C-alpha cells in the first residue's frame, strides 16, 4: 500500500496508532477510532494499510529496524566480537526511551507494544504468505546480524540463529511474564532493576552456550 513515511497524514497515522495501541491494546484498536483521533476518514487509512494487522506488522518491523540501527551505531568502533555481542544484547534487553533522532514515534510506547503484541504479527494463518511478502524482514535481519557475531566468536556453535531468535523473543516475554504471569519468571516487576536482571539472565544464557576463548 502507500508508504506512510511519504506524507504528513501517513506519519500521523503511525504516530497516533502507536499511542492508541499502547493505550487500548490491539483488540481495542480500530481504524474507526484512529480516524476520529486524527480527524480523518477510515478510507484515508485504508489507502496505507489494508487492515489493522498489516499496520501492527509495520510498526513492529519499524522497531526491529530501529534496534538494528542502534546496534550498528553502538558497535561500529568495537573490534572484539565478545564486546560487540554484549552491547547488542544490552540494546535488545534495555528499557527503551524516546529517541530524539526519530521524533515521529515514541519508542517507549512502541517497546510496550512489542512486549504485549508482537507475537500477533506471526501467529496467524497467513504467516507463510506474510513471510513471502517480506513482512518479517526486519526481525530476520536483526537476528542474522547478532547471530553472525555469535558465529564470529564460536564458529563451532551449531545453533546461532536458534539461540538469538530465542533470546530476542525471551527479552520481551520475560518482562511480560513479570508484569502478568510472575510465576513463569524470576524477574520481579516491583524491583527497579528488572531490565538489568533480564539482561544479566540473557547474557548468561548466551555466553553459557558458546565458547569465548
């Protein structure tokens, strides 16, 4: 459909969608409510997205691309792959704050959406078609980038993509469990360092799987 980054209306659709999905949840979010919020029409929104699932896929893909940019920026002067992997894992797991370089999207709200809604982008009957259409390219690209660092550290490790895709999912699932199903995690949402504990846990998982000598 039409690229929302090419017009002011498209950018407004993305920004307000993130705010509304964060506040209402994906089930409570509709194009009708969005149209009223941005003082436009549902027909105008449909020119950009054929349904709200495609909009959700779009904003979450933007999140993965943003993370990949942050990892590229945070590691470009680091030669030691062990140190690069530690930085990448920190960026994946840390609490997100608004990025002044991207004022059109509130990254903290988008992070909350990824935690609570990202599984809905691929747990569908159309997942194979969506994958062929490239809807998960951002997630796969980020996974490939971090998995390649794992291989650089330990070329004998057989499961770099399995490890990193699991870590990327767990980075959000563990926070979700702490907030809603606490018996499934050792993280405590009442503690101020929940994101630090999550980082420590996943760093432990990764570096106990690979050889760093």
